[in-house]
C-alpha cells in the first residue's frame, strides 16, 4: 500500500461513528490500522503514486521517490477534496468548530447556538438536518436567494434566517464566536456548519481511461469495479457520502472481490498450463 499520509479528516480532532473507536483522534486511528496491517505482513510505503499505466498483464505505478511498483490489480482509495467557501476564517476553523456532517459532529455541539453557512443548493436541507441538534439555529443564505417555499420550510421549524453576505468568521480565544456580515453586523454563534463542494481525486483513474459520470466521479459497481476490470475504487473516491466506517466496510468488500479475481486468474492460468502439459511442481 502506498500512502501519502494526507487523510481527508486530518483537521478533525476526533472521529465519530466508528463502532468501538468513537471519539478517537484520526492520527491514532491510522497508527493502529497501520500497525495491524504490518503485523500481518502488509507493506505500507510512505509516498505518492504519480502515475499509473497498464501493461499487457499488469499495472505499473510510478512513485514520487522515483520507485516503481508492479501489480496485477489496483485498488484506488485517493478520496476527495472539500472545496470550501472563500471566506476569511473558513479554512482555519474547518474541522474544528466549522463543521460539515451532522452525523459526525452534531452530537458534540448539541443544544449550542449554531449556524449553517449557505452558498450551495443543499444549504436549506442541511439546515433542516442540523435543526435536530439545536433549538437555536440560524441559516445564513450568504450568496443564495431563498424561494418563498424554502423560507416557509425554515421558519416553520423555527430556523432563523440572516440575510446578507458573510464577510468573515469571528474568532476569539481560538474559538468561533460568531459570523460577521458585510454590513458590519456580528451574529454570535458557538459553531457553524457548511456543506462544501466535493471534488473526487481521480487523476490516476482518469489517466487509466476509467469511465466517469457527468459530475466527474468514476463509475463503479458494488464491488468497486470500474470500466477497467483490473482497477477498483473505494472510499470517498467512489462515494462522496462514505464515512470512515462505511469506507472501511467497502474496503473489505473490494479486497474480497479482488482476492477472488486473483484466484480466478490463477485457476485460468493453471488450466492453460495443464492442458499444455506444463504440470505444476509437486509440493
């Protein structure tokens, strides 16, 4: 396994929703996982794959340190990037008190004065999900123009609406304290949620010619199989909504599928050699 050491959840202090590991810091979770893999003889190579190409019966991977790996199958778990609004303070507070997932972080900020930062088509739905965690919730549409129906949906569930462009996040003592609007108003909040734009990290996959959908995501089936039968994709590179636990489950399913494919290939080659009179050596 080649690992660049840049997990998507690196800014988060804790990881939620993974049975038996709830609240564990992501770096600790990775360290435990790496140790387990290596205890079974797995090899983890720190670095980055800069290129993938197909040969007649295998794949070659170029590494950023000049090395090269050869494999019969490839599993790509390069994840995705969260593209955040270009607002001062957003990048700095991301994963701390500027959050995304109500299922990963909602419980930790329950009952606090919360905000949802708009600017994407999903902001209203996002606010409705966050409403389950607090009675004191404000939606800042920011650059959005809410429809009358959306406003009624929000107000009917006591979600306040603060119109106007957000100028920056206000931070005091290394904690989010509010959102400042362009007109100078500062609205006090203890935490905020935003739904980023998800961008898949698929350069290696598209470089191999794997088919993608209209949004740029590589097309794959339930076993991670892409349009190239030797290439599998898993985790956020395949599913934008995959959390750590669901990505891990998908990884197990893909690994089993690849193992089965390898055995099928071995049987095919053994039968071919057997019919040619090339009997395997006795053991």
